[in-house]
C-alpha cells in the first residue's frame, strides 16, 4: 500500500492503488470509457440540432458496445492462459466476430428505429464495420496493455519480495555467526571455576552469559537497536571476558550522549571487540586496552574500536576472517543495512595498535523496529 506523508504535520495519508481491486477497476473503466464514448457521440450528433431519432440509436450503440466488450473480456481472459501462438489468432478472430456482431446489431437497430421495419442493410453493416473495428480494436489494445502492466507489476513485486527475503536471510545469517570460541572459552572458564569451588564467580559469569545470550536471541536478527542498547550489550560481553582476563583486559568507553538515540544493526560492534581481544589481549602478557568511541558529526555517526595490541598487519588479516565473524562480517552487514551510505576503514600502525572506524547515517530510534 502506498503512503504519502505530510512533512509539516507529520501525518500519513494512505493511498490505495487503483488496480489493487482488479474487478472494481475494470467496472469503473468500463463505465467511464463507454460513458465518455456516449457523451462524445451525443455531442457530435447534436450539432445539427437535438433529435430523438438520432440520440436513441447512439444510446443503444453505447449499450451494445458495453455488452460486447464484456463478452470480449471473457474470451480474452480465457485466451491469456493459452500459448501465444494460439491466443493471438484467437484474439483476432474474436475481435472480428465482435465487430461483425456490433455492426449487424447496430444496422438492425437503425433500420428498426428509422423505418419501423426489421431489416438489415448489408451496405450499412459494412459502413459501421470500419467505425466499430476502430472502437473495439482500441478497447482490445487497452485491455491487453493494462493486463500486461498488471502482470509486470506483479512480477516486480514478487522480485522485490524475493530480494527482501534474501537480504533478510543474509542479515540473519551474519547476525547469528557468533564465534564458537567465545562460547567455548566462557563455558570452559565456568567449568574451571566450579572445579576450583569458586561458585560465586562461576554463578556471576553464568548469569552474565545467560543475559548476553538472551539479548542476542531475543532480538530480531535484522533489527536496529539504539547505540545506548548496543553499548550496554557490549559492556555485558566485556564483563564476561574480563572475568577470564581480569586486569589484562582494560575496556574504555567514550560515548557522545547526543548519539545514544541513533540506530545501528544489532550486535554490530561485538565482533570488533572480540577481534581486539583475540589479537591484542590474548597474545600479550600485559594485555591491552580496548577503546570504544562514538561521536555525532552533523547527520553522521562516527564509531571507533581501537586497541593497544601489537597491531593487525596485512599478513595477519586473513586468519582473523577465518572465524566468519571478523571484519568481513561487519563490512557485509553495513552494506546490507546502508548500501553505499556508509564507511568502514581499518588502521594498523608499526608501533602497535589496531583500529576500526565506521561511519553511518544518524537515524533516530524507531519504536516499531526497536529491539526488545
């Protein structure tokens, strides 16, 4: 259903397409078309003065034409299901039969009204044939043109629906590609804490893991969440990891309050932080600092995830992508969500450290699509 929005009032006016109800559209076009034909013929005949003997045949002519086109539409509708090599000749034959019937009936009507005798003049039938062939051929051409347009629109709608389903499926696949190493390491750490009888820490870690999984599974895979929600989820994830790495993991957040209501795809930043933990915190005995920054620059949101690790050089990029939830995942999700209206850049300096910069449009939260 199409919609028009009034910018000043913010109200939405729904406009139903004319051909949404095909039967209603057909009868309306029939009434308007033949009504216009009757009006045009009546005005043309009245130039020499209004005479009942002239107007009545024109009224009968319009009524007969209306009925004949109803018959043509029935036949044409049946022919559309046949192969084209069969339907085209049948349509032409039906059109010619309709012209012959129309001309014969109109010649009979004129003879009956003008002479009060029920006879058919062959010469008048042939004279009417040219006019009615033009009328019915034009009507037939319009009929097939409208049906072709409707079939084309249906095919376009089906194609768009398939593209939307494919896009949603791809987004869902990307969202559900959680790194199995994270889940394995977390459960392994909980098991270790239980064996060491550190039940309080094990219970806290299990509780946070449960909350994190609830967040990831409860939200729609294609949903957009607010930056504030995404940051809270990220803090929950880092709390779980911090129980494993303790002081080796030093997270830092610098979030612009003005950007917190902006929207972004759910779980977009978690793989970036996970990547930083894997390549910055894990290989270094002293660990590393991971900084997440969010800035609002006009109508754009700038997001950065950086670490103080050894850096991720070109030779080491490929292994990071092998997990399926690395940088390629983020790039694809950004393209799916924003198309070309986004920016994704990575930097690694020789002195150490790796950073990812993302720029997306600033979109205010939408309560209809906001995640649970």
